[in-house]
C-alpha cells in the first residue's frame, strides 16, 4: 500500500498543476472524510459527491453583540443562504457568549445540546454563522459526527453554483482554493488517523504523519500552482475588461454602477431603467457577473448602467479579493447607485455592509470614490409609515419600486443631474458623406436639434470636447 502511495506522489510530482478535475476529487475526498468514509481521492464517485452535498441542516450561531433581534436576523439570513445553496433548514440554535469558544466555536455544553438536536432531527450537516478556524471545524465535526460548514464555505458554495462566465468561475475557484489551502492540514491528519492501516501505511495513533504529510505537501503544492495560474488568468481577463472600459471612457459615455445588498433588487432596477431582460430571481446572489446596458437620460444623453455582484454581511475576504476586478467597476464609475431593500427589517445594516466592502476596495486606490446615490427599492411593499421612516433614515435617498415603476421616472431625472455632462455646445452642418460623425453625436452626445438639408445634416448638439474637435471643420458657430 505504501508503494502505491509513493507511486501516486510520483505521479503528482510530475504533474505539478492541479486540474479542476483533481480539485473536485480533493473536495469530494474531504467530504467523504467528514462522512467517515474512505478518503482515497480516486474512490469518490460523482453520485456519492452529490449525496454528500449539504442537505438537511441545523444552523448554529454565537451572539456576541447587538440585540436579540440582531442575532435572530443574522440566523434568518444564514437560513436564507443555506436554502439558496439547496439545503433544507431543520433547526437553528444561538448561544449568547462574549466571544466564540476557541476550541469548538460554541461552548461544550451547547455542543452536547446541538448533538441532541442533530440526532433528533436527523440532520446531516451543521452550518455555523461565522468563519471558523480549521481546528474549530475539526473539533466540532469530531464531537457532532456530522459535516460542519462555516458561513464562508457556504457563501463560496453559493457563488460556485451561480458563477457562469469564465471570469466568474475562475474568481470563485480562486477564492475556494484560498479557503481550502490552510484547511488541508486537518484533512491530512485525519487521513492518517482515520484510514489508519490503509492510507497511513500501517501505523495508527497520534503524531503519525509520514506518508500522509507527503501527500499533503504535494496536494498543497498543486493547489498553490493552480492558484498562481488562476491569478494569471484573472489578471489577463482584467486587461480585456480594462480595454472595454477604456473604450467607454474614450467615448466619454458616462458610466453608472449599481451596487447593493444581495436581493435588494439591483437586476430589477437595471431592467426598470433600461427595459433590458436581465435575470431576476428571488434568490441570493442571482447575479455574479456584471451586466452593462446602454440607456439614456430623459433629455437624450446616453450613459451605461452596470449591475454588479450582490453584497452580503461578512462577505468572505477571499471573495472580495477574488472579485476585486469586478468590484472595481463600482469605484471606476461616474456615479454609484446604491440600492437598498426598503422592505427589509434592518435596511441600515445592509447599507453598512455594502459600504464596508466598498471601503475595502477603495482603501487600496488613489482615485476618489464616485458620488453615491442611495436608492431605496421595494416601496410598493411597505406602508406610508415605513416610507416616512425610510426617508428619515436615509436623507437624500430616492424611494422607488422597480416593480410598480413608482419613483423610477424621478430617479432617471436625478441620475441625469448627477452624471457628468458633455461640456461643449456645437452647431454644425455635417455632409452626408460623414454620416458616421452624425451617428457618433447621437451615440455620445445630446442632440438638441437636427434637420436634413440638401448639403447635409444640420445639428445642434451638446458634446464632449473630443467630439467637438472632430466636428469643428463643419461648425457653423460653437459656444462653450
Ligand atoms: N415588492 C418588490 N419586490 C421587488 C422589487 N424589486 C425587486 N423585487 C424582488 O426582489 C427579488 C430580488 O430581485 P433582483 O432584482 O434579482 O435582486 P438583485 O439585487 O439583483 O439580487 P442578487 O443578484 O441576488 O444580488 C426578486 O424576487 C424581485 O422580484 C420591488 O420594487 N418590489
């Protein structure tokens, strides 16, 4: 058996890079370990993997600060996240503590109670409402005898399910690998301990690492190589994005980014403002990839609107890092529309969570943030009293309903007043042979008057200085 292990290691040494297939195997093996099954990478079939995915879950949270309502809301959100990942939530427990237990997250008495709940409900997974250390996860698994997942792993799982573009998939995989890397240690140790005579080369007991660690090292090396490759890939995709973005900048079409808490209604608002058919789902993180649409102000000035990834409290830092290039769209825009769900019980918490993540991105940049326009959505779902409270809570915000259309026209006007305007007024007579210039004025500027004459198109328009330069030879008079 030991020979076999060494043979495997040789094979891995030759093939330094971890393929996606290998990673799936590694994850499957980790899940099998939790389920107390053999952890040989090659043993795990697709069907078993599916069976081992989160299904019947009990949630557990530690309430360290805030009110009882805060801790309830936090657990309710965890339940929504778990359901989004495809799990059935059976029960939720919260423990009041000054801080999580360093060994087992919740106190040992609570672990016993949780074990009873797991047995009584027949749950196969426990999800903790925080990011746990590898040691805490391992200890809890050993005592509860079911799979234990933390909030970070759950969010990563949801992102993995929703990523559809090549870039989104690479970003999520990068975040998952970064999460997995420090947690591989536990896996190696358990592998020696649990599999004993088989994977451990015939030596059971404490401190036995020999072949297990060798394998662990090769796994780590392969994961690091894969991380490096993904980083390179994501960086090169960023270049493409940069080119597209600078294309927009060169055209001087103002850009507006829509950011906001997950499920706040960003996609719906994008639809309402542009009448584009973007996926709208009553699920968290339905949008992972940015969508950009062109639209225009009521007075005809074109601008782009970009829908970005949803935010959530305690967005795993691995994800913020991985999605940095996507999130930077927010910081690069001329205007940021921050959408908040007005029907949420604590919209101010959503706003704070989004601002915290944006703050993380901005911290590492020199350019200032674009102005933020707070848009409170779903006002159709709340009564007058709540609307008054929302106006008080968020002075200067726009109250809208992407569903009923209430406030949307007013929002368009407010956006029109906030995006940068082309500065030059031009009156020109453009010959028909230069039709492309006229098309550019329509695309990038604001046409105030247009008339077709025998000599060409007579235009009065407000345009950016570049375009004014191109029109100069046909100008019949220009003003600033
Ligand atoms: N009542 C009401 N529901 C709305 C409104 N706008 C959106 N919703 C609902 O809220 C849910 C989420 O809408 P989306 O537009 O997908 O939200 P999102 O912010 O893009 O979501 P993520 O992609 O998960 O970040 C859907 O069920 C929508 O139908 C609104 O104005 N009123």
